[in-house]
C-alpha cells in the first residue's frame, strides 16, 4: 500500500465533480443537485434488492414492488405469500423474509419512518453494516462509509493494496473511511460506487476517463488489472434430489410452502426429497401422492451460493379425489409460474410437454 500524494479534499472534489456530470440514472436515486432528499424507503428497498444481485436484474423488481407497495406501511400490511411471490426469481430469499420483518418493525416501533440514526438502522431486521451505512449516508446525508464490491475494488487500486479479499476488508474499510467527506457524504457514497461500476471495472478499467487517474497507485505501477486480489474459492459440491410435479385432472397443481427457515424458506415449491451430496444415497423416496410417477428425460441444474444442484423430475396426473400426504393444490387460475423460485420454475419448464 502506498500513500497518496493528493489530499482527501482534492480527491473528493474531483470525484463529486465527475459524479455531478456522470451519475447513473437509477429508479431509486435522486440525481445530484435536485435539491430534495431521497426517500429512505426506496433507498432501503434498492439496497436490500441489490445485495448479491446486479442493477440490471433489480430494476424491474424494484418497479413492481414500489408500484404495488409504494410506502413502508403498504409493504408491512402485505400478505407474506404475495411478497414472496413478487420476489421469486431474485434469489437469496431470506432477504424477502427480512424485508417484511423490517417493514413491520419500522411501522410498529418507528411510526412508519426509517430512523435517521445508524445504530437504530443497524438494529432493524435484515440490515447489516453496509446497508445501514448506505441508508444513513444516501437517505439522510450522514457521514458513514459504504464498502461494497465496487468500493473495495476502487480502494485496492487507488492505494495498490495486494492483501487478498475477504481478509483485506478491514484495511480497505479504513482507507475508505479516510476519504469519506463531511459534506455531501450521500453523493460521495453513490459517486464512489458509480466509479467502480462504470469506470474502475473488474476487467479493462477505463483509467483514461477516471477522475482519480493521477493519484491511482495501481495505474502508476501497472497493477490495476490484478487488483483486488482474492483468496481462491473452494470447489462447490454437487447435491442431488427429486422433485415431484403433480397436476390434477382439473388443472390444479400440487405445491408446498417450504419451511420459513433454510434455503428457499417461505417460497412455493414442488414436493420432493431432501438434497444430498453426491455419493450419498437419497433418503427413502416417498411421493406426495399414490400415482404413476414418470421420470422425465433430462434434469434441472441450478447453482446456489455454496453448491450445485441436480434435480430429477417426476411427474404424474392426479385424479380429483387423490389424497396427498403433504402439499396443497393450487387452482389452475391461481397458479403463476413466476411465483416460483428459479430452481422450481426450471422444474416446471421441464414438464411443459408432460401433461
């Protein structure tokens, strides 16, 4: 790590001047110079949705959520199943469960207003250090430092930090804090994230367009393409399971709501077996109803954060009076494949020619 020749004040002025011209136009953002503060509800919503997800993937979800539930009070009063259904496909479903919990706490304990206090924000369900800092700075213009993947990359290159992530996070946070200004901290937070997203990109950074080109130590030393360094990831294991897709003769589908805790918690899904590691025998296979279950050609392949999944799909046509051991039938007109999480929708797509 090398000390910068330029003082923080000069760096901040250069970055904010760049941001005033080049700020991304995002549906949850108030542009610089607009003279109004962003809506904390929209800032919070966007930050939760953007965790582990791209801006491109989030835009449509954000529009649907804020159109259907325009205030935190509207969201707090929503049915759990409706929110989980709208979230389907965005992934990391614990975020959706915490979204509802947080909205209800804000309404019950804070009069329907997000607190303009970092510690109080941090105490809300589903809000961690990064999200609390982002809301505090962007929505309330309080001096708090944000450190997402974009900011980590900018700091690592600006200071030529070669310590690998994730171990380097405290060092990069300390460096980011030295640059966070007292004035316009919300604009600064968005500016440094925009810099990483549009200029200081993971591959082929556009150094010639960067407002921090001159003081950037990695650019001077030619190390920018190699930073930030990362500890090699462990190989993901592969797990296997079976999904049972049953359709009744009246067009109703047999589905179950997964347990609140655990992967895909609270989401609709097809009944099936637990998912076990490769080499382990599947638990005793017990279909949810007595029927002639046919195994489809092909399989569902899906990758979660920590493992790959391979699902065998079995299908059956069920009579009206067929008893089921678990799950419930959802009428044809009430069933929306879009309410299913991605892995379950892949199983449904595989069955399109089976019924």
